[in-house]
């Protein structure tokens, strides 16, 4: 009953693994010509609020430097200095969130052209959808684990393991960034459960919308509008995704503590999945 979804996630995971492996190979290949480090501004800075993304800087001596920004997670560390293992977990959470965004369109995929057949299965609609989503969640866990393993392979291949430390907060970081990926999955599932087309566009635009909502917090708007934006951002997984290895490691864009961020991500994941199941149960063929 869920074999079709297993094939879908397996196919996507294969492409995901190939792309990530190529990126890892390029990191190892150019490690002798550039010092690659992950850095970010303080989350209270205007630029960080607007950008709110992973910043990968490759210092190339006289040739200058190249910066690549990807919205969702902020991590910080200086080159050739000790860096916590939590950075690996944060990056894995960001990558797994991308995987979860695609996987979150699972019910929308079921809605396309064969919904009547899906509902003839010997199970309730809720049970059928729940099993599909369980397969997707398993894929998210696999993507997270693969990214962690691949990151460690790159670290050891480049000889950076001597700078890596096991920080005391890595357990909390692991939980938070696994939930970060699940929160994106739940949000996208809720947004697309009733959709029969263009679910991919909705999933992709959700990242843009999340970044815009964060950027608007720094604009001087009327108080009611700012209060509305603040409320909407509590439903935005991106707001909980900043990470710093410095003294401000417990703070985020909206000055949320790590436990609060963990609870917020859990709520988004659970409520999103519940909303998706409720929509799919009431959907008409």
C-alpha cells in the first residue's frame, strides 16, 4: 500500500545522494587550494536577519573570496580554529530540510490522477496517508544521517578532524535540527495536502516566503503589522534555524532559547502533519 511512495522516496534519495556526493568530492578536491569555513554575522545584525542563511566562504588568497548564501540555517566558525561537531549537525539539518520540503508534497502526489484508486485500498484514509508520510519521514532521517556521514568523510579526507570538538550541546542541536527538517516536512504537507497540481512550486516558494517574513521584521512598520508578522514568523521554521558556536549559541533571530526553538519546531511538525491528514480525509475525488 505504501510501496509506491517507497519507490518515489528511494528515487529522490538516490539523486540527493549523488548530488551531495559530488559536492563533497569538490570540497575535497579544492581543499588544498582554499580554506573553506562556515561563518555568519551575529543574528541581531540587519544583514543576518535579511539573509538568514548558511554562508560558505572560500578564501582563495589573491584571487579573492567567494560567498554562497542559502536561506535556512546560520552557523559560525573561523578557519583553522576548533569548531564544534554541532556545526555538522546544523548543516545536515539544513540539507535534510530541503529533502523534507520535497517529500512534503507526498499527499499532493497522491491527488494527481489516481486518487479514486488510492481510496480503494483496504485501509482508512488517515491510515493510508499516515503510512505514506511515515515512509517520507524515514527518508528524511536517512538524508540527515547520510549528510552527517558525508560531512565527516570530507572533514577526515581534508585533515580537519584535529579542529573538531565534541561540544556538550550537540545532543540538543541534534534534536533541534532533526525537528527542523520535520517542521519543513509538516509545513509543506499542510500547504499541499489538498493540491492537485503545482505542489512543487508551493514548496519552493515557501522558502522564499520564509526569508521575506524574517526580513520584514527589521523594517519599521506600524505596530499592528509588525505584531502580525511576528505571529506569522512563529509558524516559520526558518526563524528557529539559526546556529552559532560562540557566546550567543542559545539565541536566535527572535531571541528564542534553544528549548523554545525545539518546542516551536515540534509544534510546527505535529500540527502540520495533523492538518495535512485532516485535509486529505475530507478531500473529494
